[in-house]
C-alpha cells in the first residue's frame, strides 16, 4: 500500500483517485476550493445541480468522438452517472460532433468523501529520501494536474521552477421561469458580453450560465445582464449570481516545463487540459 497525494477535485482527478483507492492505496487530496469539482463545480437550486462554469464534455475531433461510448460506459459503470443525450444545438468554435450528452457528475463528486480531503495550500514540495514531502507530510507519490498552483519542486539543493499564470474568470448564472431563446444548449461565441454559454431547461425553470468576456470582467452583474442579448429572452427572472474562478493557467511552454518533473518516480503529471483528451490519456496510463 502506498501513501498517495492528489491535487484538486476536478472530475479527472477524482476518477484517478477512485482507481488508485481500488488498488488499496491510501489517498489524500489537496484542494482549497470551496466546492468539489474545481472549475466543474455545481450550484444547487430547487433541488437541481447547475454548472457554475461553462464546462462541457465534448470531443475535440473525430477520433475522440468515436470513443464516446467508451467514456459514457466507464462513467456509468464506475460511478452510476446519469447521462442524457443533449438534443439542443451546440456551437463550438472547433470540431462539431454529431451527438452531445448532458452529465450529472454528482455521484462522482460524492466519492471525495472516501478520501482524506485536505483544505490547505501547498507551500512546499520536496523530494527527499525517495519520498515526496508536501508541507510537513511525507507521501510515496504525488499526482499533479496541468493547472495547479504548485510553482516549484525542491530536489537536493536544486529548485526546479514550474511557473503558471493566475487567471480569474467571471461567470454569470441566471435562473428564470423560462428562457425563450432558440434551441441552443451550448455556444462558444454568444454575444458582445459573453463568449461561452450554456442553457438548460428544467421542469420549473431554465438556467443560463455564461463566461464574461475578458474586456467586460469587473462590470456590475445587473449591467451585464441588461446589455446582453439574453435579456430579451428572460421570462420572470428568479435570481442571478456572479461566480469568480481562479485558474492556475499554464501556456504550452510552461506545460513543457511542468512535464519535465514527471521524470521523478515520485511525481506524476496528469493531463487536465480538456476532459475528453484527459480521460483518454488517463485510460491508457492508469485505468
């Protein structure tokens, strides 16, 4: 049995934690975010779970689309995740898949209760005596996602820099009795104020989740909604809320620097760039 640390509670990292725990390893997860799921967290309204950010599980190319059944089968069999075909129109900037699905990841998120969840910032990361030391705790291995707030690793007398850029994104959630917009489920180019958006229809209400464009971050919420195209289609707005998410973004060059520390036996770098891509790589290496 190994003592293993993972960084973050994103879906990919929780899938990995599940596999490692099945191998009888002792799992600790470091995550300072208030909600499980990281950038994939939910907001609960009237008993329904609604995305606070505009994340979707979609293939980036035809090769990935051909593996939809593989992904869906794994999520259903391992976590009993509710998956429904999405019949709304999807408008990605890149590859347009023939089918898309809606995923309720709550049963995956509930698996976090099985692990030692540590709500502490990682201040120091050091390889010492063939182990990995996180702050003052010793582990056999660590699994680090692409976009984590770890900026250096100490090995002997060497400090290895693994820089990142902090990007704070802003996301708007609107709940209305009805949203009379045409049948769009997801779009990556909505209007002047919002780029990525999701629209979901429930029994008693509809939701609109949107990412604020860079040039309009910091704008008052009511002003954003009033000026946006979506204001024309809201019937009886019930609530609106602004969420901010701090992302430790790495450029391609910075990711290459991060991958270099994968050479240490105690360190494993996990692709969390995009769900589909990350899952398929995870399946090849670990699942």
